[in-house]
């Protein structure tokens, strides 16, 4: 968290250095990070942990400040490609190990665990994962480039009328959800491509965005290349309007779902399918891992399992495994389940139980909230069996290990498997595999006993981000 002296915020949106502005209560403040450096606004939003305790205040910048910042980003010139690649590698190492904004990496991980409710070990893994993605950003975007295009018009191949891969714009607005720190590993690919990036951090968990922007600036990206703009709804709209393209998954982004310049992150609804030519018992470890990894909070966690045959034995086996997981606060080294504020946990419990009407509950059927007595509660696993592959519950996605198990038949075909981020299919049927590959609404297919969360840098998540940010342009040069 930034330690600069308090700055006042005038009505014109500029911060002064006269020290006569906002008075601080002693609570740490997460400053905005604008073109001129840290910016502390009068308007603040409390950042609370899962017990309700205030951990920090986050500066909320006004729309006028956003507008001026976006103009500065548009006016900036990208770093040369080689410098961008080196800066991203340095930023990844800083994010992974350095003290940034006054927080060591251990203090950062503890803060994220407290506010998000994710087990601290899950956050540690996310730190390493995010750093790996950032370090490989430049390489990843090159993998997205069409083979018929070159990255620079000066390439000698352009003289043979080769296409050039070029940006669709200059400035990207990022609204990343706060469900998991790993979601921040993808947007730095825009910096690798020469975009300037404005990030609006999630109110629930702003620490990762703050730390990553600090790391990128320390590594060589200027204040007019990447900025952090915490803000309310009016200013958030200004951020999207002031950018050429926008990317993310919060309610602001969803308002622009029909805009071709906006890439909206969708629910994962990741699934597993096991056909009759396989024995689910041989794959139970993979299934449970797909449901519970990341504390069940990610879009790549399996939320539905379909089996060709009777689903009851499989549902019972999954429930038996998940019932043994302990209820612990997120800072406990042995914690594996997510924690939320009790009020929010009870609301989620009602949401799930209302939708579970008519299903067979193997686990969590009478409730899955386990209160810890400090204002927070563990979200324990839930396992329900549905009657058919067309059950509406199969499209539900919630941020804890909650899985719907149902039957699948050849007559169902691929219809129940559509709109899926990751599908793991365990089968010997190559015709089925081909049909699943051909289905455009299935973003990623894992064939064989591979957990739905399996990923590595360089592979597309929901397509390559570069496919959205770039286009191929014919350049004829003699």
C-alpha cells in the first residue's frame, strides 16, 4: 500500500501536494496510480475482510480524473517490443518476490486471503501462477499471431506483401473480477502488444491489481503506460468510454455486452463427461480435484459431472470425498475451502438450495454454511444428483465446491455440454471427441483424465486475448 503523503482532490480532479486535503484515519490507504504517480482521493471505499473488519481504504477517483488519465494513455508511445518483453519478465519476478507498496509478498498473500476468503495456500499458488503468466506474456501473444502475419511492418517479409499483425486500438480498459488473483495473469498480454492499460480493481480484492501495477511500473512501464483507477460506477463508465477496447467481468463490462469493442468474461460452467466405455472409479481423484482445486472458486472448476449410466454411485463417491474436507479459517495452513462473511454465505446458501429443489442431495442438502463465530463462515461442499442432462442446475456456477451430477446418453449428444469453458471428456469414442471439438461454444477440451483446471502459459484460456486485441492488415511495400 502506498505510503505517500495525503493528497487533496479538487473539483477539477487534480491532486495537490499541499497536504491540506483528505485527512487519514490511520487505516492504510490504497492510492490510485495515475500518470503522475500515486493519487489519494477524498472519496474512499472500505476494504473489509470476511469477518467485516476494515483492512484498508481504497481511493475512488472522479470521472474527470479518469478522463484526463485516459487522454494521457492515448498520447503515450509504447515501449519498443524488446523492452516490453524484458519489462514483463522483471515485473513477474517483482510480483513474485518483492516488497511493493509497503507489503512483502507474504503480507500481500495474507491480505488477499483475509479479504477474499480463499485459503492462504491457494493464494500462494495463485501468486506463482500469475507471475508465470506475466513472465510469459510476450511469448503467449506471439503464439496467438497468425502464421501469415508478421509483428512489424519493417520485417523484410512485408516487401513480399506479407500481412502485418497490428493493434485494433491503443488503450485497453480492464475490469477484472475479484474472485481469484489468477485472473490478473492475462491482461498484461495487452502491454506485451503495445497497448496502454487502465485497470479498475475489484472492490472485493484490490490488492492483486495494486501490486501488479506497482510491479509493472517498477519494471519499466511508465505511468502513462499502465494505471490503476479505483472508481465508482459513473467514473467506471468513463473508463470504458475513454478506451478503444475493454475487457473484464464485472457489472460495468456486462452493460456493454453487445459492443464489439468489449470482451466480457463469461461464467465457466466447466464440466466432466465419462462415457460407458470407461470406469469412473479410475478417475475419481481427477474429478474431485477438478471440483475442489482453487477452493472451488475458479471458472475452471468443474460444476457438473455427467456419466453415461447410473450417476448415483459416482455422486455418492464424490460426496464421501468432499465431506471429509475440514472447516477452517482462510489463514489456516490446512484450509482448503473458501470463507465468506456470514451474511453473504447465508444468501449464497439460499440461492443454491432454492435451485436444488427436485434434486437428490448427497451432501449439503439441508445447508452448507459452517459459521466460524467471528462473523465469517466456511462454504462447505455440496453434491446434488439431477434427473437428466437437460437439468437447469447444470448451468449454475457458484464460488465454492458445488457440483451437480447427472446421467448422459448418446441421444443427448453435445447439447447439454454447450456453453462450457473447459470440458474434460473421458471416452474411447473418437467421433464424440470430434463433435466436441467442432462445437464452437466449448472453449477448451481435455481428452482423457485431465483435471479441468489444467493449464499452462501459452495456451488460450477462452481463446487468445490477442485474437481480440489485434487484427491482420495487408501491407504492400516495395
